[in-house]
């Protein structure tokens, strides 16, 4: 896969999306935000796999 365009802008936009769907718990673990709508919940399920691999 190749990304064309401004990589910085892509990273900023991705971070903005992710920051709206996650929260940190008391142990600073990433958890799903309770107020997420169904689409945000689906996005979280995909993003969660990335964070577990790191």
C-alpha cells in the first residue's frame, strides 16, 4: 500500500479521529469511550488491534 499526499496531515487527521474514540483508564490503558456511536465503536475495534501489537 502506498500513501500519496501530505503524510503529516494524514497523521494529524488520524490522531484526531482516534482521540475522539478512546479514553485512558486509571492504569493508563486505552479503553473504548462509553459515549461512542456505532461507527466509532467499529473504528475502535480496528484501532484496538494496532495498539495491542505495539
